[in-house]
C-alpha cells in the first residue's frame, strides 16, 4: 500500500512539473507535449486491452481516427464545435468511439491471441479504407484542414491554453483509467488475462467483461482523436493508418504493458525521440526501430519493468553467491 | 458496362491476384509453421523490388534481378529468424554482438553529431569510426550478455512486435539506400507488348505474372505434397509438438519456411514493381492486402492462399471500378466477417 501511494505521488509531481515547466520552454516544446499527451490517451486506452485484459489490438487507430474525423467534419461542414459547443463535440467523440467499438467488439471479442490481432487489424483497415476513399466526406488522401481552434471565453488557439486543456484531459483520463483498473471490474479483467477458463468456471461472463473493456478503450480513443484533430488542425488518413495503431502498441510495450503510465511514458519517449532526433540526424528511425527491438528482446516488461528486473537479478545473485557465474551461464542459455 | 468491361476487369483482377499469391502464400506458410504473423512481410516485398532495381542498374539484366533479389531477401529472412525470433542457442552470442555493434555505431555517430569536438579524427575517418565503435561495443556486449534476452520462442505477441520493429528498420534502410523517389522496374521490351484476344487488348506482362504465379504455385504444391520435406512441413503445420515427437526438426523447418516466405515476397516485389512502382510506404500498403489473402484463404494452407489471392485481386479491382468511394471497405469488411465466423480462415485447419 505504501509503495502504491509513493507511485501516485510521483505521477502527481510529474504532472505538476509538466504544468509548470512546459509552458516556459518555448512553443516547440509546448506543441510537442500537447501532441504526446493527446496520443498518450490512446496508448493508455490500448493498455487497458493489452496490459490488463491480454488482448493485443492492432486497430486502436480506428477509434482515434473516427474521433478526429468527427471533430474535423463537424467543424468544417457544419461549423459546429467552434465555441462552447466544443464540449458537445468532446462528448460526441467519446460516444462515437464507444459506438464503433461496440460494433467492432461484436466481431473481435470472440477471437483471442493472434486472431484478435488480425481481426482488429482488418477492422482498422475498414475505417482507413473509408477515410482514404470516401472523398466527399473525408477529403480522401488530402484530408481535412480545419480553420482554427474553438473559442469559448478560453481562446484555445493560444498554444499554452490548449496545452493546459489537453493536460487536464490527460490527467482526468489517467485518473479514470486508474480507478477502472483498481476497481473489482479491473481485477476481473486481470483475472481474464491470467487465465480466462478459470474465470469462466468461477462464473464470470468473460465475453461481456472483455466487450465492456473494449468499448471503454474505444471511448478514450475517440476522446484522444478529438484532441488530436484540434492539436494539429488537420486530419488525414495518416491518423487511421496501420502504422498509427502499431505506434500505439509499441508505445505501450516500450513503457510497460499493464502499468497504465507506461503508455504515457512510451508516448513521451517516442514523440520526444522522433522530434529531437529528426532535427539531429536523418536516420532517426533506426534509433526508434532499434529501441523497439531491444525493448522486446531484453525488456519485455518495458521500461516500467526495469526496477523489478534489477530486484530479481539482485535476489538471484544473493541466493547463490558462490556459483553465481554458473547460474548466469545457465540462465542465459536456455535449452 | 458491357461484357468487355467485365472481361478486362476480371483479367486485371486475376493478374493482380497472381501477384498477391506470391506475397500471401509465404505469409500463410510462415503462420502455419511458426504461428506468428510476420508484419515485416510487406518490407520483404519492398526490399525485393529495390534490390532488383540495383541489380538492373548495375548489370542491365532484368532476368538476373529476379533470382538475385529473391535470394538476397531470403538471406535477410534467415538472419532475422535465426538471430531474433529465437532467443537461445549458439547464435545468441552472435545476436548480442550484432546488437552491441549497432548500439555502438549509433552512439558513435550521435557523439559525432552532438559534440564533434570530443572525437577528433587523428586516423583516417573510417578507421577511427571502426575503432571507436569497437571500443564502445565491447562493454555493451558484456552488458547485453548479462541482461540476456528473455526467451521469445513461446511468446507470439513479442515475436509479432519484433517483426514490426524490423519493418521500421527496413523502411529506414530502404529510404537511406534508395531514396524517397517513386521508381519503376522496367521489364524487357518483349514483355511490355500486348496481345489481342477476341478484341480485347491483354498486356503480355500481366499474362506473364499469371504464368509465373501458376508455375510457382504448382512447384510449391508438388514440393509440399510429393517430397519428404513437404510432408514434414505439413506435419509441423498440423501439430508442431507431435511433429517434434516423431523426430521432425521443426526448428530447421521454421527457418526454411521463413526463408521461403521472404523469397516469394521479394519475387513478388520484383514482379509487382513493374506496374505498382517501388516507393516508400509500399511495404505497409502491401501488408494488409497480404493479410487479407491469408485470412480469406486460411492460415497455413497453400490452396487457400491461391483462392484468397484470387478473391482479393478480383474484389480489389471490381471494388475500385464499381464503388470507388468505399472500395477498400468492400475489401476488408468481408475479411472481418470471415474472421468473425471462422477465425482460422475459410480453408484453414484448426
């Protein structure tokens, strides 16, 4: 319990530090942090599926995408969501993400493992195909350019104001998702991840649990999409393309699946690396790809798993101080 | 829309399906044997096309580029499978050494970029680069040996993610080596003509694609059905554990199949490069199509891959011609339905 409180305290301190430091660090950092936090919400929503329920989805960009397109289409075609009604768009974004997930979940939840991965990929491709080809609604390959951010007393076209708004949404999302995974419902999701059959025998409707988790993740994806559209002022099929889903998945794995903040850390690192390295060297993607490969090979529990691995290594060397050399050799060469 | 429209579209669809068969059959076999979804399969397609471009550029021979590109990418596939998709064994040291060298090189180049004054170049710059890299690589190597990779053979999700990581690496490598321009593979002049059959112009190249896919399909089928190796592969697809039990070296088979899959995808890249073009981003465009083939056809089934490729080729062509606004939707929505009803694909075995 004590360590849990310390962890919450650390997260709170980091959030406060972000709120204090970022606005003073120039517009480049402000925009970078805003984008990273908007995307971090998708990553965290995916962690609910991957880390807490054990479902690896390769289609999370679909919910993100419909949220973003909803926001862009309402703003450009109906001039809706440019004032206080922005809050209605936020709610609609969440609802459309949930609704899409509710439909997709009917197809996807039956499957598990690699099959779940593939069916979510196919569903994501459906949405991408519509975004890419449905010219009259989505602007096709060119996407939709939005004209400015909403203004409802608070002028969101001010980058710092908008940063605070996204930070607030990020914090609330983190809090809600944290409460979700700590709730009895979250515990039963973890039970499904560990051993679904046992949960079924205990009388849990595991299908319904997974379905609800899927819908919740979709809702947060939709929210992130609305924020993403407002951040960039531009929505294109890039938002829903397969690589966006892959990015989100890799961010979660990089930070540490099943830790919630891992997704946010992964998003921060990926966005930071990308922006920083791309100004430095033209071959930045090697570094990013290399970081992914290294994490997956050597740190499957992600960066958040490092303390645990160090603890294990220490415990191992303490247990067998005399033959630690041999133990290491055996451990590194599994038969 | 007369009969001619339907015939031309059907012909185009079938020839596109022939190309998709080359990509999809390898993906399907890899899934059948190793139970992993190889997300770098699109990269093999793209890299195959690029290698062929280089071969054509240096030797001027299109015919030579087919086997060279396919074999080169098969070698890439073997290295990837041996070093990275399994964790233990004698090759673990090699992998750690490769990674240590890679990290050291990135590190050295970064230092050179951020703080150029730290490393002055007293020696020739290549020698200095190699020396400094080697010096950094040694401690990194021992660190990696100490951390040691977590066994990955049984963890399907991590294997899949690893192949994505490689897809990103390949993407960057292709961009570095061949640049970002859209390039075309030009087949020999004899293949660029058209023949007239019943009043319809049929490009000879598309007929060549169909012939090639049919020939490879028959060769694969014979190899799978009539040879000892093929029987071992089929046994591994059906039940890997049982196959190991009766003395089949499934380890070697998975290497072989991975190489074969890469070989076929690269061959597809060379052949498809003539009418799709070769450009950055093609890898992640082909990947979902290859997926569609595998899913419709069923995983690990060669005949299924052929039917799936035909279906996807036709659906894609007719979709684009008849309902351009929802054409991709008409391709992927049936795929979802099939997966939802029968997760192993239409012709897949459980």
